[in-house]
C-alpha cells in the first residue's frame, strides 16, 4: 500500500466516523470508519517503512563521492582454455 492510499483511507474513515449521521440497520457506519482509519494507519506505516528501506539503497552520492565498487568473481572450469580468436 502506498503512502497516498494510507492517507486516503484515514481521511475516508474519519469522514465516516465523525462527519456522518447516517444510521443503517444492521451496519455501523462509525465502526466502518474506525476500521478504515486503522487500516490506513497500518498502510501508512508500512509505506513509510518501505520508503526508509529503499532510500538507504538508492542514496544519492554527495559531491565528490565515488560510487561504491562492486566486486565480481569469475569462476572458470580448470579444464577450460581460451582459444585464440578466429578471423
């Protein structure tokens, strides 16, 4: 869930909880509003957590800072010998 969707659910839940006077038989609009606000808050926290985790991975470089070096190891079969290129 994105941060925007979490905020949207909180807003819709608050409207249903605090700004409506509708009474439906067998259905509590206030309870639905509270459920939506809780779901929005949980979604907002998850979205913020994801943003924090991804911002560490894609941190922009400071001026003059070199990019991180990625080491790679090439493992070859010991019996493999390189052949000269054919022209």
